[in-house]
C-alpha cells in the first residue's frame, strides 16, 4: 500500500487531476497494461469530478468502460487510421476524461460538463474527438458500417472502427438489424466491444430482459466473437489481438463491473435485497464523492509509491453543492393517478421500457405485479405488444421518455392508432428541460412526431392537480389513443387550477386575467416562466395580459379561442417544443381560419436544443421569463 | 390427368370459384392433406381473380403461403381457441380467399379487393377475420406476445397464436427485438411460421441481405425451431405437431416457392439471367391471367377426376382490363436527375431498402455499382449508415417509400439531423394515392413526422420538370438534410412551370392567375385536382382564383406570401396529407402572424385514409376536383 493522503474535508471541495500530472504519470516506466490501469483510475477521478460538479452524469458506465477505453487510447488506436466511439453514449464523461488527459480535447473543458458551451451529456460531433452523435441507443454499429463504406467509396485505406455498446443496449432491434449486412459485406474493419456490465438503466439486464447466450447470438449473425474480463487489461489486449486476426466483423464481449474502481459504487457490492443500482445516472452525494475520491486517490498513490514515484498532486476547487431545486413534480402525481386508475380498471396494464424509476412505475409494479410488463429497451416491441393487448381487450398504458417513446416506435404507434383502440402513451422527460443530457434526450419534437397519428389526442398537465383528471380523460373519455406528456423536472409553480378542475377538450383555463393580450401555453415549465413574465409586464409597464393553460396539444376549440381572444390586441403562444408541430400551429390554424383575429406572436424552440444548465438553456432559446417579457413588450410597445 | 376444360377466350373474362363449389369439394372423401391441397388451389384461383379484378395485389406471397394457410384453417385452428394472422400482411388476398371460402368473411367481398368499402390491400381489423392491422413489417410477433399477455391478465385460457412472417421481413430489427422476451417469458402459445419463399420485394433475399443460418439465429434467441417443405402438407402437419409438443415459443421455417401453383409464376422458373421476379405485386396481364387460371383449373380438375368428382364449375364475369392510366410520372424524372447528380458528385451514394424497382434506382445501380448500397428491409440501419457516411464525407441519398422511410427510422433521422450533415431522404409513394395498398402504405403523416427535424427542409416537385432542380437544391444548396417527397402514380398534369424554373426557398410559382382567391398546393395530384376545380369555378361561376405551386413543405416566406395574397379575399391550402403537419400549418402560421391576412380555407386528409380505387378515395376524402370546387364556392358565395 502506498502513502495515504487525506483529502480536504471542505464540504465544497472538488478535486481533479491536472493535465501535468497525466503527463508525469504516463512517462513512468511501467508496463503498458499497468500504465493503462493507472491512467484509467486517474480518469475515474476526473470523471467523478466532472459529474459531481455538473450535478448529473453517468458514473456506472463510465467506470465500467474506462479500463477498456484507456487501453484503446493508449495502446491500440493509431491516430488517423482508427476511430473509436461509444454507441451507448452515456459513458461520455469517462471518454471526456481520457480525451482531455491526452490533449485531444481542451483540458479546461472538464470544468464544463453539461454546461452551455461545455461538454454535452451525450456525445456531439461539435466536440473535438467525438466521432458521432450517440445517446439514442443501438445506432453505433450501423454508423460504423456507414463509415467503412465511406472509406471504400472514397478509395481511402480502410480504418479500423472500434464501437463500444452497452449490454442493455443489445435489446434494441436495430443492433441485430445492423449485424446482418456487416457479416454479408465482410466488414473487416469493424470491432464492436460490448461493455457487459450486467446492469441497464434500472437494474440487472437478466431481470429486465435477459440476453441469453450472447456469444451464440453474435455467432449466429456471422460475427467472430471473443470474451474477456474487461478489467483485466492483459486479457483485453490478448482478446483484441486475437480478434483482429479473425476475418469479418468482430465483437469482444467484455465482462465488466458497473461502477468499477470505487468499492461501494460497484454493482457487485449490491446486497441481494437491493434491486436498484444507485450510480447509473445522477450525481453522487458530497459524502459519497469524498469517499470515492479518497479511495481512488489511495489506490493511485499506492501504485505510484510502488513505482517509486511521488504521490498524486490534485487540484482542488470549492464548488458548493447545489441544493435540490424547489418545486412540485408531476411524476409522483402521475404514480398516484395511475394507481387510482388501476383500482378502477381491472384491465389496465402498464408497460415500461427500462425506465421504471424515472416514469414512476415502482408502486404500480409492486401493487399490481401481474399487470406490469417490463419490456426492456425495446420500444418497438413494447408498442406493438400494447397494440396486441388492446386488440385483446386490455387497456395498455405505455411508458418511456418522450424522446424515445414518440420516435423509435413511431411507425408502430401509427399502426396501433390505425386499429382504433384506446391506448395511453405516457412520455416523461418531455420538453427542453432538463437540458443536461443534451439533444438526444431533450424532447422538443414529440408533438410533431405524434400530432398526426389518426385519432390520437395529446395532453399535458400544468401542475400535479391536472395529472389525475387528464389521465382519467385519456383512459375513460378519449375517442381512441392518447399521449400524456409529462415534464419531469421540479417546478416552482406560481399558479393554481380552480378546485375540481376537469378537462374540456380543446378548451383552456384562464390562470390570470388581462386585457392587453392573451398568452396561451401548457405544462409547468413554460406557464411558470410566462407567469413571471406577465408579473413583470404588469409591474414595470402596466400591461395586463391574461395567461391561459391549454392542456390540449393537437386540438383547439376554435369558438372557445375566438371568444377568449375577443377584444385582445395580441395572442401569444409559447411552446416547450419546436415551432413546427407545436401547439402554436394549432392556435395559428384556428386564428387563420377567421377574419379579424388578433395577430399571433410565437415563442418556441427554433433550433437543435442546447445542452447546459436549465436556466442557461432556457435563456439561450429565448424562453426564460426575461426574454418572454421583452418579446411581448417589443410587440405591444414597438 | 383429369378432364381438360377450356376457359372462355373472352379478353375480359374473369373466373371465380363460387362458395357452393367450395362446400362441395370440402365434402369430398379425401384425406385431410389432399383436401387442403385442393382447397389451396381453389383459393389460388380466387386470389388470382381478386387481384386481376383489382388491378393490383400480391400474388407471389399469397401463393407461397396458401398451402400452409389452408392447412391451418382446415385442420389446425380451433375456433375461439386459436388465432392466426399474417405479420407481413401483403399475402392478404390469399387469406381473404380462404376466409370467404369458409364463410368467415362475406363471400361477395371477393369482388371488392382494394375497393372502397371492400377488402383493403393489407389487413385491417375492421374486416371480419382480420386479427391485427399489418402490412408494416416486423410487428406480428410483438402483437402476438401482447395477445398472449392479455389472455394471462384477463385470466382466460391461453390461445395458440399462429403468426406468419415473410423471410425478407426478418431483416427488420423489430423481429429480433421481439424474440427475446418471448423466450424469457416462456410464451408457449406463440407459433411463428416463416414463409421462406426466398424472395423479397425486389429479388432474392440472399442477394439483398442474406439471412445466413436462420435456424441458428432463432435457436440462439431461445426459440424451438422446426423446418419443413411448406408445400408438402403432411410434412407441414408433422412439423407443426412436433413443434407444438416443444416448450417455449416456436417457429416453423417453411421452405416455400414464391408464386407456387402456377408454373410460370414460380420463382424457381426464373432463368439465371433474370434478376427480378414479376409477380410480387401488381396484377398479371390478361394473357398471364388466362394461362394461370387454365393451369390451376386443369390441375384441380385432374384431382377431382381422380376422386371421381365432377369438374369445377367456375363463375365467369366480364371485367374489361383497365388501360394504364394516362399521365406523367415523377420517378423516371428522378432517376435521370439522380444519374446526372451522380456524375457531378463523385461522393454521392444511393441507399435503398429493398425497393430498387419502385424508387427508380436500377439505372443508378447499374451505372454506379460501387456507390449503390442495398440495405434490405432495415430502414433504421440504413439511416444510421447514411449518417456514418455523411460524417465520413459522402453525400448519401436515402430511399424508401415515404410511409416507411419517415416513420420506422424516425429517431435515426433525428439523430442524423442532429449531426448537421447534408443527407437527402427521398420518399416515394407519397400521399393519399395510390389508395389500393391501404393505410399502412398511404403516406399522409410523413410531413408531420419529418417537419420538425432540426435543419431539415422538405420539398415536393409538382411535375417532372421540377424534380431535377429540387434534387439539385437538396444536394447543393440545402443548409443540411432534406426530404424530397415524390408522388409515384401517373398524373395527367394540366399545368407547366416556366422554362428554366429554379427553386426559391419558401416561395411558390403562380400556375394560373386570379383575383378571387389564391389556392396554394403542391405535388401533381392535388395541383391537378385544384386546376380542374378552378377551371370549373371560372367556367360555371365566373370566379377566377390563382393557383400556386409551393414546393416547400415546411417553410414559407412570409413576405412572399403576404405580397401574393394582397387584395385576395380568401387563401386556400390543399394538403395531400393530414391536417396536422401539412403545408397548411405553415401557411396558417404565416397568415396568423399578421393582422389583416385573408382567412384560410384548408382541404386535407382528416382521418385514417380509406382504401379503394384512386378516384373513389380522393372523393371520399373531399379532395377531388368536384369537392374542392364546391368547398371553395361555398366559402366565396355562402
């Protein structure tokens, strides 16, 4: 064991390995596998730093992959001849740590994970060293095939393309779709590496949707397969060497430990009664951070001492932990509403795609285990199963994040809607915020993707009190399928719906009266910003605009709208969504159909969403209260 | 050999087996497999009748599956206890023949294939005996799993669920996605049958995207597998019996012949130099029809004679063959434009998903074989490959039918757009027509699904002369990705663009002038209907409206629009698409933003598209010239 150092006890202290230390340690006279293992631990320290500072990120997958990623970058990849990228993408912090350490990415970027202009939560090609946009699962091998074809067409020497996938990710059909032609085309350059860390988002892969004999599956698809302990670097090196000598597309199944490198973060530390792994996403608590950093630093210093080198010199900064943001949350209200509905509807079933924690389904599963269907990361299969269930008399409620639910199984949803049965699609994590995960997860295109499903009605509750009535409407009154769109972040909602509020299709509720214009919006994020914008306009400019909660996202009652806007000089629509397909389109259509309507001013997302802190991103897109107030004022008092 | 009959030589004569003859023949004292083989041939006769009368349909797959489907319906399925449906769905005519013969579907329906109120081109649950909407590939096993779960949740005895799939269909990732949980849940009730007829839409499966060792693949996914000659009914029976005794989900790989039952329609009759199979879709020529019917009738009568039974009494009707509709086609213009572009752009590559015939790519493939990538029925993989190619410097042009291209890989397209590279998505078979295949193929939701892709521009040419300039704009001027939407049916276009027309983003071209209102539309189908509607309004009512071709589907220049509409009492928008997401939404937005705009009257698809003859369906949706004229007149002269 090496020299013990004790890290500062300062509650706000965050430590990172400076680049000079990486250079020093890479120059130590160590065998390459030893050097890579040491380097991986240094990167773990910086990964932990980045994620803790950002307040969110994926530790578990970064840590499980870091030994492999370090080995690849130190000893396998030939610059200009090989490419590496991660298909799962949420292991980005680990990769950023490697690239900043090696100077492939400006070092100071490590201070800006999930910040505007910093390093996005999932890979984006705008960042040096990022080869492809990933984070939506299952696309990596297809992308690598396209890159291999490009080399061939351009007449370049073929590169070797190393693609890391998750194991839960293998539940996506696209992965198997992508394997077939790689084998038929003898894509020699592609090496897939499965980071088989045994856990997916919620819990163990084998509990969610067991992969069975993974080696047999890949072999049956015509791929050469090797298997190795992904933390035994000499074994990884030998397996890669052996694989590279085999023909055709190749896969290394690397058995890894999620959270590897910090004892209490390793999934193998889960006790038998613990179902859920705590370090998949989110940030560690500050005490957990301090323990983990200490453990890593101790191990590193032990290795350094054994090599006769001076201990690690960490840099420290004081970054106070941010308190949990205030506000109410819709997901717990949804959980309650769903339980209540399930009591009333014995044929209600809930389907999930490996997001049971985030979609609020744990109490449902525990109370109605026979009516809960865990589908794994297999959204297409989930939706078509729901269609079969609905045809056979059940009332399916289908859950995922809005970004995935509305896009991956888009054709399956259309097919289900064409059958005319009642199915409720529930998309959480909807809208521009949270902005930390980046555009693969920011769902600002879901209304466009879902709006024209025949017979489907889209609704979004503005506050917890609206969740139950809207879910009930979807389950009991909707003409056919429906889409319940849920914001997942806490919101400090300043308004309230009237007691006993019930949904009236196509009609909204006035949250505050006014005569100088009417602002129509939906959901807690934008209604809250709008409320404060109108406060300011009233306080500072004497302008009183009404604020209307219109929870119907693809239908507007034109008579209600005309009546509501009578005498108003301006209508304002605010979308937590792209312009195209947003609620503003429906308002515009109703206004355009009649002569003499007031003009419509729209606020909405107009480009690929930025990644960053929520306040930064809201402002960058002109959707914060200040921008709204300024935009409305400029129109009313030009 | 039995008694020879000679069918009428009348060029318009179509023959069908009446229901009484089915009853007679089912009562013959034959062994069950012999009876099923005879029944299958009778059904082949009626399938041929239906498709020839309809003018389109899928003979090859109906014939390859009919021996199996007949055996199942005569000797395996227990009413109320078992369900059968086809996942591929385009074998519907064969199944309709079986169900009408058995009285499960009103017999007179055989006269209404692909007609309004008749039998749709692909299965729809509104039709008796149709268990699920299929025709979009790859969903069947998922749906069966949902039905099995429904039996469990409802506490019903589990049904046996027989699902037929194609072999080309197995290229869809959803199939493999769906296999995993079936194995994990020990879904004993599910029996998949692969109609392994060796050909997919265009040509041989092994040429498009070889499936490799299919048995090994299913086994690796935990399924029990049997294999049999799908035309040897005793072998099929034995294999099904053996399978049903095995645990877990089960699959029968049935080796079949596409077009089985008519010698010159069997794929095995293809000569080595023949690449394409002629009887996948479409209707046979009348001489081919007569030959095929004669061959089937001869074989049937031979069997009847051997059984000592009277020969077949066919009913005959005279239905003259409809001439090929007049008009111009966009696809040949597209082929030329693409070839021209490929000469100019050495990095242009074309990707296809098993629709090389329909998307007009054969000349491209023949001239640029190294730049043509056949992806098989694997749209997700195709799009992510294109994304990899674009990242690596190629200029990918991605092809499929609009209905599939914009929906199945919807998330992959978003991901590709997020990378900001230039990729051209080309969707043919766009819009409400042709209406014969039914709603799985009628693409009236593609603009909604694509409109909010960040940076993506959508365009649609109105006539052959517009195809080249718009493709060139997409390839050379578009800011990033684009979507080129192509109508596939021939149109008798009455208008012309000015010589040397070039696209101006967001701006339209006046095809005919007028002052009583402005009609804005796109594409040859609706511009042609609108032209004739305006002709009538002018001729019969003295109203002169202008007609504007606006090829930009998700952007409108608001200044151009305001100027164009100056002094107009009415704006009219016509969408070959659903209301939501159509071009009308963009026009409405531009109009709603300004005070004093004329009111907007919209024509569009407002419900799930009807299946039928093109003229029937256009009228049923109020989009034919008469309905347009009446609607505009009612607004201008209320």
